[in-house]
């Protein structure tokens, strides 16, 4: 099987590294990120670890699944490097997004391709391209696709001007739902703007912490809003770069005492000038028997780094409401620095429908009215406990529908453009088996769905 343009993962990776070189991105960083994305997309395909290892010399099966864990956040969101290129207005952002879309399509070549992988790759490719403002690139629509490539932009195009605060706030306001979040971000921007103007005017001004706590269930848009906040802070002149670096416990904690401090400091250094977003931050201080010494070391280092870099770093910690309260109270340094908490509420049925149709449009698909009605039926039959995925659930449904759509057209020799675009009600006939717990790793033989987020997290 081949991805868009018939490229293998090795070929797609080689082309991405060329673009990365032009953009000034280190080869190791671009390679690791791309391979993590490919692993996250193909982890349900039997035999994928062995094929993936050919592009990552000396890699083991465990390396494949470790990479998949790191790459899952990019199934529905721009990667960290692409986010940085976009934030910096790089002329290579579109070319890099297109190269990532090729990597996503090439992930369909790994192992024995499944419809789940096809759906994952379609949505992931669309997320990269949409973030960079590029046109959709079709990826594998069947296990043996025939696709077309998106037109290339002029790589020599001048760098785009950075977005203004007003433009970024407009993007925030255009997000589905999140009324309370939008009000709080607008309030925070107003306060920080006046503080900055008072300082420039030589007036006394109280020191206002810029660090934030995001609380809410999975898939409620926390990472998407964090990315916009990083751009807003840069536009306000509070940050020099405005990039978003997203991590979890595994990327802060090392295997031995003493190494964690170094590892955490390196992660913070990579976020300097921008926003460090720590998901499920409470995992650093909570466990079956309380905080472990590795987590404490990471938190102590984080507090020190936040103080040392207080003029050019913002940290946003996120997770479920109750555990986050415990996390902030676990260290006096955290309590004094995280004074603003923003609550992300669950989406309504209408908001989830808007998210689903928006994601479909971004991937160049169209849900017919009957399919939208079917989605409402699926929502009505789905429990809304704390593990409900919200925007992730909507993306799970779309990814599964894309897989079933491809299977439905498998025997159509020359499908029309309308047939290639339209998602029918029958494509949503099965409720995703893993929608209840989108954090579970994909396994072969499960329903064709996976974890996601609105924009990034929805």
C-alpha cells in the first residue's frame, strides 16, 4: 500500500527533513516528531512496529509504542515544530505542514493497513494543513488509494506578519462553545494589557501572575486555547516567541533521581519565550501512596525555572478539576504562582455537532443531513460521565466514519467527487468502542476510531 503520491514513510521523512533544514529546524527534532506522529497513526496496524523501525534504525517494538504515546496529541492538532513555525510566521510553514501530511499518509503503508489508520491519517493530515492555512491533501481513502497532492505554495514567499491581539481573540471567539473560557481570557488580556501600559508609563503596578490553570474533562479545548493564549501573550509583548510546548509527566520525569531535574530544565528551556503546557499535571504529585520523589523533583525544578524565567515564560497546567486543586496545594511555590483558574465545560449536543461538521469540512468531507441526524442518535445513546471525550468523541466518530466510508467505496472503480466527499448515515452506524475512554491505546481489531481534540483537543 502507498500513501499520497505513493511515498513510503522513509521517502516522506526524507522530504520533511529537507523542508526542516530550510526552516532551521534540527534534523533530530523533526525526525523524532514525524516518526512519533506516524507511530500514533499506525499503532493499530498489525506489523506496523517492524515497518516503522526501518525508518528509525535500531528501534524496537517498545520504541514504536513509546513514540505512539508521544505522537497521539498530534492526531488532531499541529505538531510542536509546525506550531512554532506558524507562531514565528515562517515562510516554510505551509511546506512543512504538507510534508507532515505526507508523513500521515505514509503511515498507512506500515504493517497491514486498517480502516482505523486511514481515518486517523485523514484527520491528522487535515489538522496540519488547516493550522498552516493550506488546502486539504487527500490521504489514503482505501487500503490501496489513488490520491492527489495539494498544490505547493511558493517556498520563497515572504514571512507573514505576526497576528495581532485582536485577530487572535477573534479566533478564540470563533471556537465552538467555551463561553466562560472566552470571557475569562478576554478579562485576562485586558488586565495584562493595562498592567503593561502602566509599567511603560512609569506607574506602579502590582505583579500579576500570567500562569494559568485549565480544568475540565478531556476534549474540551484546553490545548487549543493554550495555543491561542501563547500567541496573544506574544502579541502583547509579554513573550518573545509565543510557541507552545506541550508535555506530560513522561517528558519531565527521568528514570533516576538527579536526572529528572536536568530533563525538566531542558523541557522548560525549550519553552522559554513561549508557553509550557503540562497536561495531567497532577500526575507529578499524586499516586497511590502520595507524591513520589521523582515527581517532587520535577515540581521543585519547575518552580525554580518559573522564577528564573519569570519575564519570558508562561506555564499552563491542565487536568480534571479535583486533582488539579490537590496538585496546586501540594507545593507552596505552585500555589503562589497559579492564581487564575479557567474552567472548561462539557460541550452540548449542538456544539458537538458543530465540531463534527467543522472537522469534516476541514478534512474535505461533507456530512449529509441524515448523517448529522445519526450523530444526534449516537450522542443520545452515549453516557456523559467524566471519561466522555467531548471534542475527542466527535473526532473519534469522524475518523471511524472516514474508515467506513472508504470501505463502502472499496468496490466502486471510479467514484465521483461527491461520493468521495459525502459521509452517509450508514458510515456512522456503529458507536465507537473506545469513545468512552479515548486515552486507551489502539489495538488491532477494535473499532476504527481514535483519540482527538478540537483543533487540537477540541
